[in-house]
């Protein structure tokens, strides 16, 4: 399961950092009575009972002032893009103001579930709205109840299956994992681990091979329900796997899992419509190119030029930077985003959609250029 990103928002001095420290039982953030103590979002990845794997995010107050204040507000708002569950912390001795109401609107617009928390219950509180919880970060009161409420929301979040709905118990599924120089040393990447885990959970039988042993494996193993490959090896693998065996890739399954498959398929169609000089944004989810190495920066531009016979202008971004204004681009091609949370990915695709810019990802773009997109997204089951 993906990590749940839980972010604490509110005005300055509401007690966000105090509450984060109580919530995590750690001294994560500095607390003081100076308004504007937290100046940058603070993130902490951890396991938290009864919530499981989470990222806890403390944010600067959204009522900060001046030029620097505006920058801080922007950073807090940016955190919404990765937020799965929001905690809106209100100074209960003051109550809700315009800023809190604006945040509630922002949560609603992005469909982010949130909990309204009136803090400082040890003081005299103004009238508490019915849907609000009351806590005291100072005294540590109401913290367990808050965690339980968050746990309920986590349980309710819909989890789509990655691959287990496409196979039956006892089905044999061959996974192709090329071990070339771009493969990480001594381990499998997250989408590969997730597919294996999901197949095992279903009672299916995953068989993992390198591309070089695929042909021999298919001969030996008998009836195969599906082959799942790294999309970089689509060209080679699609020639080895007989057409009657369904074929797809880890990245296509991930796109389906993250709810962005349809938009990505539509976006890939743009590759046939680009004019010379079109601007293509290639965006990667991490800065250290874990297993992607030069795919985005070198290989992909080369393949696109070869496929289209045209020349384009390429721009690149990586990590958490993703342009707010996408209007200069004709097409966006994103990496598999294995290091990004589901909500961050969804919000990038939503931005592209809102601005009318086609967007696709590496695996689907490669499938398209190899001429096998129909085959690798059909998910046909014999
Ligand atoms: N009485 C009382 N004071 C609290 C409570 N929680 C926090 N405070 C105090 O409120 C002040 C601000 O707390 P912080 O946790 O730094 O607030 P913040 O929302 O993170 O503030 P910024 O980082 O400036 O946005 C500190 O003096 C805290 O001790 C509470 O439950 N009761
Ligand atoms: S986040 Fe993107 S660039 Fe980074 S390893 Fe994953 S797929 Fe590659
Ligand atoms: Mg703070």
C-alpha cells in the first residue's frame, strides 16, 4: 500500500507544530509563540500506529504577511498537491476566519478528506462547530481520538488492485525484469515489488525472468496467463511473446492503478500530431534518476525524433518541481512516477487536463512508438 500523506494546515500560532509533535510523539517541528515559526513545510516519513506507513507534513501558517510570507503561503498551498488527508488546525480561542474557510474550499475542490480540529481546549473556546474535534496539543488531550479518526479515513480510501483483478488464482504470470546497467544493484524497483506482492496475495504464480531468459522460460513453464515487462524492453519482448498471450508493462499497470491510464493513452496520440518545433516537457519524479538514468533526457528524445521524423524543443523537470503554468507545452511526458505519491501524480495530471495540455508517460509513449499500444493495453484474458 502507498504511504498516506497527512498534512497539517492552519493559521500562524494555531498550534500546528505542537499538534504534529503530539501526533507523531516526536519533536519534529519547532514550537514557539512567535507567529511564523514554521517557515518551510516539514516532512517526516514514518510508521505510525494505527495508521501504517505515513508521511506527516507540517506547514507554514497560511495567513503569513509580506513578500516572504506570500512565498511561505505558496509553499503551504503546494503541499495540497501531495495531501491525502488534511488536518485543519484552528486556534479554538479565536475560531474560524477567512483563511480557514478558504482552506476548506481548497480541500473540497481537490476532494481531499479533512478533519477540522479546534486546538487549545485548555483555554476558553469560542463556539465549536458540530463537525469539529477538540484537542489540546499543549496538554496532549484528544490526540488518540484524532488518530483514530484519521485511521478511519485511511481505511475508507479506495484501493484499486494493481493486477490481481486481471488474473485468477493459480494463474502463471511471467514478469520480465531486464538487468542492464540502469537496473538498481541487488534489488527490484517498487512497481516490480508491488506487482509480485499483489500476485502472491491473489494466489497467482509469478515467475520472474530477465529478458534474455524469456524465450526459454515460456517454453518451460507451460500455460501463461500474462506477461508483464519493463516497458523499455517492449520491442524485444513483444517479438518473443506469442500474440495470444496478453502482454503489458509495469508502468502501464501503475498508470491504471493511479487512475491516469485513459488520459495517458489519449496524450500519447499527440505524438502523431506534433509539428516541427513543438515543445515537449519531459518530467521525472525524482532527482537522482534511480533506475531511469538517461531514459528521459537522452533515449526518449531520440526515440521521439526517430518515430516522428521531426525535431522538437525539449524541456526537463525533475523531483517535486512541476510547472504551475503548462501553457507553453504541446505535450507532457512523465516518468512512471514510482517515487511520487498517488495524490501528487493525480494532481499533475489534473493540472494538465485543466489547462488542456496532452499528457502521457514513458511506458505508454514507448508502447505507442513501438506500434504495440493496442496490444499492451488490451488486458485481454483468455
Ligand atoms: N494554551 C495552549 N497553547 C498552545 C496549544 N497548542 C499550541 N499552543 C501554543 O501556541 C503557540 C504556537 O504553537 P505552534 O505549535 O508553534 O503553532 P504553529 O501553528 O505551528 O505556528 P506557526 O509555525 O507560527 O505557523 C505556542 O506558544 C504553543 O505553546 C494548546 O493546546 N493550548
Ligand atoms: S520517480 Fe520517475 S524518474 Fe524516479 S525512478 Fe521512478 S520512474 Fe524513474
Ligand atoms: Mg509551526
